[in-house]
C-alpha cells in the first residue's frame, strides 16, 4: 500500500550541513526559488525534516522553505541524551537561521510541537537573534510546560493520577517499552497518541513510521527534556507577530496549552482551532498549516533591503 | 608458455576463424576451437584480455551469479575465495584459463577490428583492423553485449569543473576520500559501488531514475577446507555448481512462467529494506512501482544500509546537466560535486560492431537491424551475413543465471557448424530468412507473456522500439538444446570457387552421419 505522492517530501533544491555551537552537524534542506521569502520550518520530537513534506508541496514555489533535522533526528548527527536540552535546540535554531536567512531579511519561522518550543526558548534566551532573523512566528500544536501533566493519553481520575503520570512518562520516553509491544499494538499506540480518530489510514501509517524511525536514544533523551520543560516565562519575549494553531483533539499538547500561549503573547495575530484534528497537524491538515504560513508571509515578511525600520 | 601478446607482429594474411574480443566469449572460443583443431585467431582492442572483468574495476565490482557457476565448465576453479567473486579474482581467473590451456599465442591484444565486409566473390570476410587487413573464412563476434559504456541522453558535461567517469572506465588513481561524489544510476554497478565509496567520501548523492528491487546477496567467504575439498574431489564442486544452477533455473518459473510469483521476491525485498531503512521517506523513494523482475533484480547485502548513512542522499531524479561544480537534476535540484560517476550501464541494444559489419548485400548489420531490431537465428547467425557467428547474440541474455553457460552453448553450436563444414565439405553457410523469422516469431511469442514485457517498466532489455531483443525467454537448458546441433535444413550452404580454397591445417576430421 504505497503512500500517496504528497507524503513524499519534494527533493530539496540544495542541501547543506550546519554546525551548531557544540559542533553537532545539522542536516538542512532548502526548497523553492532563491528569491522568494524565506520560511523556516522546525519539526517536533521524533519527527524529521521530511515530516513537512505535505506542507512543502502546498507552499510550492511561493516561498524559499528551509527545513532542518533537529539534533539526533533524521540525517542530523546523533547526540548523547545529555545533549538533548532546550538550550541545545536554541543553539541549533540560531545556527540554522544564521546560515540560511539572507542578510537583512527576516524569516517567518514555523515550529511544530518541540520545534515551536525551540522558538519560544530562543525568544527568551536570545532576543537579539529573534529580532535580527525572525519577522513572524507560527506555533503549531505545542505547549510550553506542564506537558506530561496535561497529556490526555488516558483518562486519569483523581487517585490514579500519579500512576497515569508515571505510565505516560515511561510510555513516551522508555526506549524499550515501544519496541516490546507487538507491531500492531505499537502502531495503534502511536496513532492514538499523535492523531485523532478522524485520521485516515495513510496518515496513521505514515506517522507511525516517522515516529518509529526516530533513533531510540533520541526519543529517550528528548522525552526527559520535555517532561521537565518550563518555558512559560519566555512567551512574553516572543514579541513578533505570532499565530497559534492547534487541533481540538490533540492528546499530546491539548488545545488549552495553545489558548494559554495565545493569551500570553505580546503580539498575537490569531488562534486557529482545527476541529477534530490531532497533534500531527502538518500531516493531518497540511492545508491549514500552509495557509497559516502564507498568511504570515503576506502580512509580516521582511525582505532584505526593506528592513531597518 | 605464452601470454596474450601485445606485440606488433604482422597479422596473418588469412585465418579460418577470426574472433573479435577476448572476454569470456573470445577466450572460451580460443580454448574450444583450438582443442577441436581449428585455426583460430582472437583480436582484442584493449591491451589485455578479460573484457567485462578488465574494464569494470570500480570499487566493489563483482559478479552476481555465484562464482562456482559463473566460470567455464571445462575450467572449474576450486580456489574461489568468495561465493560471489570480486573483479580482480575473476580477471585473474581468465588470465589463468589463458595460461592453463595455452591459448595466449592465439590472442592478439591491442588490435581493434575496425570493419568487416563479406566478399561474395571470394566467400571470405575481409576484415580491417588497426594492425592491417585479414581474411577470415568465419567471423565470430565476441565483442560483448555490455562492453560499450552508455551515458544518459542529452546530459551536457562540457562546463563541469570536476572529474567525470563511467564505472566501466574506472581510474584506479582516483582517491575519493573526503570528496563530494554524485553517482548517477541505481543499477547493478551503482549498487556495488555506492557502499564502498560511502565509507570514504565526504558525501554521496545517488541520482535515481527508477528504483530497483534488491534482495540479499548472502556473500560469504569460502573456508579453506572447502577449497581444499574442491581441489581434491572436483566432483563435489561439480555438485555444488549443479545445485546452484538448478536453484537459479527455478527462477525462470517466475520470470517466464508466472510473473505473479514475483510477489514473493517483492516481499523479500521489502523485508530487506525494512531492516536497514527506517526512514519512511527514503523507503518510499526506494520502493519500485513495477513487478519485480521486469528490470534486473539486484542483489546486495550492503546497499540499503549504505543509503541510510547520513552522508548519503538519494535524489529521485534523472540528471539533466553538469554545470560548473554542480549536478543538475530533472526537477532543478542542484548538488555540488567534485566527482561524478556515471553508473549508467551499456549500449546493450545498439552494438557498435553492428555498424561496421557489412553483409552480402552491402548493408551493415546495423542497417538491417534498424527496422527489425536485433534478430538472429538461434541467437547465433544472421541472414545476409554468411559465416558470421555470435557469442551472446540477440535474445540470449539472461536475467537469472550465468552468461558463461550461454557462451558455452553457443560455442557448441559454432563448433558443430565448423565440424559440418569440414565433414560435409561446404565453406559457406547462411541461415534461411524463413528459419530466422520462425525462430524470432517463437521467441517473441514466448517473451510476450514474461515479466519483462508485462511488468510495467522500461529497461535496457528493450530496444528503442520497446522490443525485447536481448533476453532469452526460457531455461538455459532449453537454449542449450536448441543450440546443441546445427540443423542444416535451416541453412543455405555453398562451396567456395576452387581457386579460393585455402589449404587447411591437417586435423582430424570428424565424420558424422546425418
Ligand atoms: C559489472 C558487470 C557484472 C556482470 N556480472 C555478471 C554476472 O554475475 N553473471 C553473468 O552471467 N554475467 C555478468 N555480466 C555480463 C558479462 O558481460 C558477461 O557475463 C560476460 O563477461 C561477457 O563476455 P563477452 O566475452 O561476451 O564480452 P566482454 O567481456 O564484454 O568482452 C568483449 C571484448 O571485446 C573487445 N572488443 C569490443 N569491440 C572490439 C573490436 N572492435 N575489436 C577488438 N576487440 C573488441 C572488448 O574490448 C572486450 O574485451 C556482468 C557484466 C558487467 C558489466
């Protein structure tokens, strides 16, 4: 049962390797024409650059899309669990921005899940980079703290709360647990976590494959980081026009995260709630994600030369 | 002891049998014909024997039929070190055969056959070579179906600043360490090359037009005790060879008999890929969308793992140009490259020799074949071209087994023809058009239901018109039966005018009642 063609990411026009602050090699792809506005897309935990394929097909030649593999994911270098930190993700994002966004230009940056968290962290830790390189932001299906507490993988009635938390934490981070499950159970577990019941069989098959392709050590390393993450205080620093987008059936980062972020943003430009959609919005509703990106480009992109306002 | 001579000694004025090319075919001809007492001369344009196994010296080059089978039946080699030998060992084997059967003095290296014209008055082939002219009673083409490198059409390379080479013209001095390499193609050569160079190159980009079905090769070392056993008891090696042969022959069922059986190969290939390619995007790019077997099924233990390396990228696009320091793909993709390797195969359906062989009616073989595609009787002889024989002729290629088996079948046919000439006292034989047509109609009929015709792909098995003129649609056993004896009912034979007869070397003349 071959996947429909649009799940296959387009072939990048060029490809480069960018070194992060600690020397980690990051694989970066550039799509679309050289003179189009730059959009940078950051994927989430256990995904890879190719995860943006369906969105890239929709953006076509209208933008110059930069996608990269987060450290430990896809074709980027594997790192020790101790190097899976929020600051490392900020370093990586900065390195990629500096290597790909042309002088004077400010790019639209879209992050999904952990990719969006990296952008919020960058705003808090390196406001200068934000102001130099980023003109607008899309935060898709994300949260900024209390992630494990609010995951809705299973109903957790009062007394069972701690048990539920423990199971959730392990289930997401434990490298063996997933592999111990029989393939069908593994697949339905991943589909359950990442997609809503409305997802079709291609979306299910694809998302499970993507998640399972993530090296176990990376999955574990970032699971630990995510469990303790707290970026709530950085949201106010994200002072570029920011659009928030989330599916109403998101189990991993439920909608209330997005509502809270939207309320705290200094420069919110909208909250898009996608009815019936799960966590993997770029796969389940690529049209909505591409539209959001386009809207930010149209309204806020700063091209080289037009800057210095 | 003579080794193939590259000396400039003048060619004889006339030979009985002139063979073009000293690969498996030409060397086999030298051995078998000289054993049967025929006057034979082999001309080889390169300065060494070996053909395919001299030219294909790229890293990882090797055979994909087990060495026990991919060797002459009359010259088994107990010392193969691997189940699938690498190029240096096969090349050495061919040198060894030349030495063991002492045929070096029958092979002239460094002499290119430039053209051959049938002289109907004298009933001989007038052959022009880079070392002068020769007359030959019989001309044997063993110039190899996979000998002339093919480059993809319309790719401009003149402005490219890096190094460009073809797998079959490898440069041993080229060091790929730390270089950015683009490999064009994902066929039988690329799949052997990529795992080797991926280990040393800075990056390897593989340009893929159509993915291949790949199944495990199960390469292994042959332990010393087994080699010793084969040396002492050759019958054991013969049994192993027989078992490999039989196992491969079963694959014909799938290719020719029931193409749907190929689903099993596809499942095996998917499993093989699944083990080493976890990335679903790469898996999708690598999964073919035609029935396995339609294009050559490839075997490898290390291709998929190599493609999963972070320094290797598969670009599912054809190459359109090399410009400056970049390779441009069909979708406008650009990749910087220091070295571009064309692993794009050979001119399998457009043989260069065909353009230089002129038959009875003054037309070249290429002209005759232009309308019809390559056609011969029993893969060996062609109407209008008396006394011309092919080793690996039209429709004798295999998707499943050893081409050396085919060469030996065709050598048997050639030997029978030479014996008949001697015993029946005729000098000229040419297949009847009706016999050649009937044979080709039958072959094409049998091809029409094979995987190669129905599998939904285009491949180098087909010529520009889409006609399959390279492959044999059946078992090698069947081909052997069909070429065991010359059926003179299929031929027009004639004697040469008395003044033109040549004194034959004194040899035993086999008498045969037929
Ligand atoms: C990489 C590779 C791997 C292969 N692996 C296998 C395998 O595993 N199993 C298998 O069965 N087959 C395999 N083959 C097919 C292989 O080509 C045949 O098995 C066999 O080697 C063909 O032998 P040949 O003598 O007919 O042709 P070649 O080996 O091609 O020899 C032809 C010779 O003719 C010479 N020549 C050409 N034109 C002229 C001229 N005008 N004048 C003088 N000399 C000329 C050439 O220089 C060459 O030396 C492989 C081929 C390649 C390229």
